[in-house]
């Protein structure tokens, strides 16, 4: 068998491996039983405006969030920053960098942070507050690697260290993202597939779980102040399987419409689909729209809209993107992304 035939079979082999992992990972739906939900917040304002249908996109650094296979398609060096004032005034921040490693491929680094800000401590005895304040914070540190196996096929992998903290208690674990991108032609249809957050379960531990225990409240004269601790269960991460395609429609030399469609199978919810489109005018101004999580049971999300600017200045590239997303009864969220390439 010659080398070209082997390379042509690689996408099928990788897709088969992803489907095998998919079958074992998603035996049943477990809505509301996973931790680290912040890992499901999409950082890219560009792709968020397109309904988060980004598994086959690779035109920006943050595309690696949807599919690590996108890491292999980054050229030069670049950084990207994202910010969102999430639901309930929660602050979401994301930063990523892409580095070239020569013939070995490309390296990807990312930091994700979510913070609730300070919240009043309220108890049954003090419903208006005890005077104390606590915070909820989440952190994910990512290291990824991507390589183009051929001129059409790329693979990528990313390892994340994940930590959640509620006041004085926390959990931590590791998660793995794996993905592939296959281009049917240089400027034509692209196929993408990825598995995100495949990792070890985790449980909370910390001094907030330490209690004073009375073994028998009805009995007097015994020790009613025994030191104790509440043990929490292990909870899995929100594993997510994505598969989708992207197709560029060239209206003219300087006007291109990217159409994208993704299907999702999460471990903690029902299946859904997202669609989106981007109209790039004069290679500078982009107008975007989409609809996320079609067919998702009890969904509160829907229409997404956004716009962006991109231009090159000598050897430097600059982009700024904005996205608005409808969240139904939870109102809406807005994202901002800023990127540089050099």
C-alpha cells in the first residue's frame, strides 16, 4: 500500500476511533450531574455569533477550543483574548497563544477564568447575611499540540488542568480534548470532529466541609461536639462530542460567505444542532448570524448575532469580534474577542 492511500485512510480511522470513544462515553444522559460547567462556555466571539458551529473552522486561534485539530492550521505566532459578562454578572475571561514548532507542528496554550465576584453569606439564622462574603472561581490551564498529517488532514490534542473553587473548598482534575479536521479541497468543504473534556471525575474537598457532629441529639451527657467531615461524591466532567462541516461560498474575489453546521452529543444533556453563517466583505468586515442548540430539550438559547473587523498591517494581523446571544428567560450574553498575529 502506497503512502497516499495510507494518508487517505487516516481520516476514516480517526473518525472511527472518535465514534468508539463516543459510544463508551455517552451511554445515557445525566442532565445536571457534571462539574466544571464553565468548560462549555465558548470563548470565540466570532464563532459564538455563528451559533457556536465551529468544529470545522480553523481561521483563528480560539477555534482550538472547538477542535484541537485547528491548532495545526495556525501560521506564524499569535495571541487572542476574550471577555464576556456572563449570566448573573459572572465574569468570563479567556486567553490563548499559538506557537510554531517547525516540522513537529504547532503548540497551543490557553487560560480560562470564571469568577462570580463577592457574594454575601446567608444562613437560616441570618437570611440577610452574616457579614462574610465568598466567591466562586473556576480555572482551566491548557496545553495543546496540532500537526498536519497531509495537506488536507490535521489532528490535534489538548490537555487541560481544571480547578473549581467555592469559598474554602475546591476540586481539581485533568481533561483531554482530541479533534481532527479534513479538507475535501483547498478552498472547499471542511469536515471536523472532536471530543472535549474527556477526563477523570472529581470531588470537592476543603475546610467548608468540616462540621461539628452530635451523634445522638436526644441523648444528654455525651460529647455533642464531635469533629466531623462531609464527604462528597465524585462527579464527571461534561464530555461533549462535536461533528460538523463548513463550506465557503465565494460570491466574488473579495466577498465570501462561510456556512457552518454542527451536531452535538453531550454526556449531560440531549443532542442538538447549531447552524451559522459569516459574510466577509472586502476581506475586512464580517457580518454573522446563527442559531444554537436546535432540538435541545428545554433550551433557553437561540438566535446569535455579531460582527467583526480584521486587517493586516505590514507583517501584523489584527482582529476584533463581537457577539450577542439570546438566552431566553436569562436574557442575553455578549462576548468580545481581540486577536493579534505576527
